[in-house]
């Protein structure tokens, strides 16, 4: 008879100072009548997780913004508290863009200082609002870049319409007089978009200070290094500004061999030994190997005449910020900073390059608890739509505005969907939820939220369906 193997006695003693780890068993498993639990998410057994996110997971990280009964913003709260206020009829849903509630009773306005950082740009706007302890909101907005194309199309249709008249007034006699401070329509649209985003964030948060990054580099100082003034006293950062300008202009790669992720050097297209200047139009960026091979040759002699043309091109982002940067700070009453300062701070903090991270640094962020990022898009408020056939031509103009527009949020079969298109003369809408896409009759869907203007990514509290109705909200 073989001797049975004896197991060592288990040591079940737990030290008092040991970190407490959440159990991965659901409450329903303690019920003897329950054999299994569906949609059970197992939390991490890493004790450091508790210090990084609350017990509710990532959705609990997303704060709910609160307005007082008089419309003034208060400090945001957690989703759990918002649910209690809604169930007890002490608050109402004010907006889902982003999710905001309004109190039905007056609350004392005990708010903390909130700093809003804005990473202004030609195509993207980064934003982040921080307090001394935590980040309240962050994200990236993608703004429209099709305004010049739309204006050209509008001018074409208007010109054709005026040419069909019997008498056409002379064009040179009816031009408008541009007042001082006038901007081109495309530039003015981007300026107003920046202002609207800032005002939107100020309407849901008690912002006490706003800081805007007006440019990645100071082009005035690049032209004249001896320029003086309190805003230009940056000391040894002058060389850092020119390098940042060239990296941005040539997409952070060698102009000769197109290598990336290698150390890059400032290079003179016409060498200084042959009369080349230090002007930005004569500078490029290259790797050390190409810089040594080029030696005393010009870019044309080295076999890259196209580099000269690239160096003469201006950056649209830079031109835009040079035009409107002081106007943005003046209209919003904001402070300003430059991109090279932001980059230096972000690198020293070991953060990845993103518009939201840049805005976090601009706002003075350091060790604050971060929040999930919002994705913000911008849509045309009323797309009257030139009807296009299957070949892409535009034979007619739709004169009737349909009930639903792309970007609207609708309810269908007890779920919320995003409208992505309309067809059959407005009788059917194309709706999407994740990878699920279908057609639905307009009589069977209900409008939840219009998708107009600046749109934050749709957010909905998961348990609002229990006794709380959204209706049509902003």
C-alpha cells in the first residue's frame, strides 16, 4: 500500500499592512441558486490599480458636470452622485454634450481654482482643465478645414446665377469695404471655433484662468534675435525655437534621405562658407551622415533642388497662429505661452506627444489624476445638401430640410444610435452603433440630441433608464 502524499499546512495569516485587493467574484455568485454570472468583468489583482482608478472603472473617472439653479458652473461630481440627484428629483439633465446636470435647488458656490489650458492649432485643438489635485476634463477637437473649398463652390454657383441675369451690376462697384481687424472667412471661422470651445468649457466649469499656446515658435524673434520686450525674454531658448520650427516644417525627417527617429541637425542649404545666411529660408534639417556628405555643396549641387522650394514654403499652422494668436488672447482674456516651452516641459515629464497632453502641460498639470479624453468633432449646422447622383455630380439643390441630419443621436428599439445618413427623400435614416449599421424608418426613431456644431463624443450614464427620462436634450 502506497503511502499517501501529505500536503503542507497552508499559512492563512495575512499581515495587517498588506494591500487590500478587490475580489473578482460578483455578488450574485454568493447566491446558491445562481450557477453563473453573465458579463462578469474580472478586475485586476494588482494592488496599484486601486490608486490609479476608482472602483467603478473608467466610466467612474469621467466626471459629471454640474450647474447651479442660476446656471453658474460648480465643481463636477462622480456619476454615482449624479444618479442619486436625478433619482431624488433634486437635479435635471441639462445637456449630454458633454453630460451635464442642473440642480433644482441653490447650492453654495464653493469652487476650487480651475486652470484651462488650450493647445491652439490649424486642424486640432487640445484642451485640459486642471485643479491642484485632479484633471477635470481633457480631449482633442478636430475642426473643419473645408471652408475655403465651400466658399469657392459658393462663389461658382453665385457667379453662374448672376451671369444669367439680363443686367449684371459691375462687380468692381459693389465690393464690401473691409474694416480694420477683418479676417478672411476661413481664418475667421477657425478663430470663432477656438472661442466657442473655450466658452463651452467655461460654461460647465468654474474656470479662473485660461492659458493658450499661441505658437510653436516665435517667428518675430527668429527674424530679429535682438528684439526686446517682456514676452521675448526667453534667454537660451532661441536656438530651440528655430530647431522646433524646422522639425515641424520638414515633418521631423531628413530632407535628403528621409530618415526618421535619428538625431537631426540644422543644415544650411547654401553653406555659410559660400555666402549663405542664417535666415530660416536657407535652413533645413538633416541627419549627421547626409550633412557630412554634403560638405561644402549647395542643395542643388548635392542633387536635391526640390529642397530649396520646400524651404520657401510657409506653414499654414504658423501663418494662422501669427494672424489670430493675439486676437484669441484678447477676445478671451487669456494668458499665453509658446510651444517650445510646452515641449520642453512635456519631455521632462516623460509624456507622449498629443494635443491633450500638451494642453495638460499648458494648464500647469504635473501629478494630477488624469481623466479619459473626449473626442470632439465639428459639423455643419444645416447641411442643405446639393443632391448628388451615383456618379458624384450635383444636378440639383435639396430645398427641403430633412428631420434628421448626420450626427444626430436617436433612440431605436430601446437603444441609442448615431445617424450617419438619410435616404429615400428623408423617409429612412442610416443609423450606427459601433459596428452595427442599419436602416430605420423615421417614424420608428425618436430624436435624443441634435448633432449640430461642436460635438463631444456621446456619453450616457448606464443606469439612467431606471426612472429617469432624457427626452430631447441639448
